[in-house]
């Protein structure tokens, strides 16, 4: 959002966490079986002694809020928001939490402070 890192610096290669005793499987989990402690990926069944399910959440686009503002929760959103901030000519900026729950409770506060810092440096706070 503040343009300090380019998009290709934001991502890390997940395969690099592979090591002794750690296998990285890339693919879509088609089925989770908690009783068997297993998942199926690409038609293959993986079984473990324990299971951590961490499928994340995706922002809903139901209200099409991106038509009215900008988000910093996606790479595209943060990139576009940065472009807008670079061209910001002054005025009020509202940081809106549109619904609960949302990813990362700290993010709106962090965003407010980053926005303030960016536009203060540009002398149009
Ligand atoms: C802007 C922002 C700032 C944040 N800042 C912080 C912070 O400072 N500190 C902090 O602790 N947290 C922060 N968070 C929150 C943190 O990023 C999330 O809580 C964390 O990433 C959640 O991890 P996760 O593994 O549950 O989900 P994710 O990181 O979303 O990962 C889930 C993965 O599962 C994959 N997946 C989903 N379904 C399937 C399927 N069927 N098969 C295969 N793969 C699938 C998804 O594609 C995704 O890659 C922030 C989040 C945002 C958006």
C-alpha cells in the first residue's frame, strides 16, 4: 500500500518450506475427513496423526465496495490504492470496516497510520 515493496517482493515460494519430514503438496483439497485425519488432493489421500485446517477466508464482493473506494486486503487493491495515494490532492480519507468479522483486526489501524504517514510526507495531510 505504501509502495515500498514491488508485487514480486510480496510473495514467497511455498515450496521452500520443504525439508526433512516436511512434504509440500500443491493442489486443491477436494475432501477433508476429520475422523480419518486425512485429506484428498489431486486424487491422492494424505493421512496424518494430527490435522490443522487453515483454509483462510476470502473477501466478499457482494456489495461491490471497490466501486466506491479502495481496499488494501489484496495485492491488486493495495497497488491501486497506492497509485491513488500518490495522486492524492488533499481532503478527508475514511478507513471503513464494512462488516464483521474481517481479516486482521489491526489492519484498519495500521492502514490509517500508513495513510497519514504517506500523505504527511507529501505535505498534503
Ligand atoms: C492486510 C492484512 C494484514 C494482516 N496483518 C496481519 C498481522 O500484522 N499480523 C497477523 O498475525 N495477521 C495479519 N493478518 C491476518 C493473517 O494474514 C491471516 O490471519 C492469516 O493469513 C490466516 O491464515 P490462514 O492460513 O488461515 O489463511 P490464508 O493465509 O488465507 O491461507 C489459506 C490458504 O488456503 C488455500 N485454500 C483454500 N481452500 C483450499 C482448497 N480447497 N485446497 C487447497 N488450498 C486451499 C487458499 O488459497 C490460501 O492460500 C493480516 C491480513 C491482511 C489481509
